[in-house]
C-alpha cells in the first residue's frame, strides 16, 4: 500500500511521516518511531495500555489512524516529562506500589496526568470515571486509586503554593 505524508507534533517536535492512511498511531509510535512506552494489548480500545495525549486529551493510540493525525499535537508516555503533573503522578503511584508488572502503568499515568492538568480538584468519582478505560490485570485497583488520590492532593497542594 502506498502512503501519504501526514504532519503532526510528537512530544513537542514537528514530524512528517509517509504512511498509509489506515496505519494506527500505536504502530507509528512503536514500529516506525521506536517509542515503545505506549503498549499494545487489546488493540481495540478496551484496555488503555496504548493511551497517549492527542490535543491534550487521552486517546487510545490503537484507535487513532494516520489520517486523523494531521496538525495534531501528540504526547506519548515518553514525552510526559514536559508536563509538571507527571512527576507528581509517578511519585504518588510509586509510593502506593500501584503496579506489579508495569505493563499498564504508562496508560494509567497518561490518563491521570491529563485528568489532573484539566481538573486538579478531581474527586474519587472523577478519578474512577477517568480511569474506567484502563485495565490492570495483576495489581487490582486499590493501590492505583490510592496513588491517584494522593496525586490529586499533591497537585492541589503544588498549585496552592504557586498561587
């Protein structure tokens, strides 16, 4: 199949790639650009392991096709460090031993960073709603939710210090 050029920003860098229109973003990231933090598990948008930010919103990279990327701003898990909430989220999840194998961790972190950037006052019900598209097969969710709640509290504290 022949491709067509598509231009987008990836982790703050302008990129133009030539791929077939139906190429999944998850394939572009992992196979073409060697960015492997975004995982592929279900491949049909049910597990959240491939979560990335697209125009500041979490999306499943397995459901985004190349034709949808034109002029988009994509932040993969590798690029999350440019966002100040990322350090807080990672530390809080780590303190709660939120993950065992870690396969799902980049997706959870991506979604939590997005949530707390947009709603630092998120309560547990909003945290649960934001994470309902992410599956962890080995830890269970109590430690993840405790870490998410601690991250929300830490983001609020950080923002009140700088206000």
